[in-house]
């Protein structure tokens, strides 16, 4: 049985590493987040999703490529939905040729993606976020799916502690940066727009994501 990677520990490692790098090395690291995280050949300008995907190694490359680069795409991923011009592959073809709905396959394997959308439900949380969960923050205009992707590395009664890429906040060593780095920041629970936890099935490599036939 596959196990989810330690997403929070990976984020903490990158946070500790970031201030030790030169500007050129940071640029190289950003390119690596896009290349190994969301499988883009060119570095993403808005790279918070690339950073989160990099911290979750082993994701099926199609999922990382198509659904982890933005908050809008994250919503499609987290809720098993589909979008006409973005993601129509709501089925999965297993190695033996059997074709199932992705959610049905996850349910059969006992590992459904956990997702909640407090921004769309009056700020109500159905379950307490945990270390290693992915969240979106920052309400943007009328969007209820947030404008920035973060990795939750701690939870207490006051809210959540997060690390994210392309961010402002505290870097390792205590310095404060305004934007553009791997930074740590706390948010109140009510500031969370979405929270989700991948399925272990998202790590299975020998399947194909297909449109229904």
C-alpha cells in the first residue's frame, strides 16, 4: 500500500534551505519546483502550486501537470469535478483495462481525497486541518477558491502555520520578506478558502486518466 509523502517535512526542508542559497541558486530552485513539481519545462511565474507539488513527490505526472498549478485547478482536483476546457478525464483506466470513475476507484481502495470548502459554506469547517494538508488562502474578488496555495505545517487553537512558495512572510533565520520566496506564515482558520488532502491513489503511476467512453 502506497503512503503519502511527508509533505510538511518536505516544505520545512525547503524553507530551511531557501535563505542559504544565492540569488542564482534560488532561481535554479524555482525552476526545479516547476520541473519536478508540476512538470513544466519553463518556470512558472506564479509558483506556489509548483512548490506544493514539489513537496508531494510521487504524484501521478498528469495530475501534477494539469491540476496543481493554480487555485482554480486545485478546486477541480480536490472535488473530483471536471471542466470542459481543462479537465474532462474523470475516469481512470487500470492496468487490466477496467475503466472506473476516479472517485469510485478511490472509494474502492479506501482512500478518497478529503476536501472541504469553507469559503463556500460560510466559513464552516467539517474537519480540522492537519499537518501536511494543502490549503488555499486569500479571497480574490468573487472567487471562493482563493488566490494562493500553502502547505499546512502546524495547527493550533489560533489557526494554522503554513509554508509556501512565491510568498511573503518569515524565512528561516527570522527575516521577513515581502514576496517571492519560500516563507512561513500563520493564518486564522477562517482565512482558509479550501483545504484538501490527496489520496494515496494519486500516487499510483500505472494508470491512465481518460475521458468517459
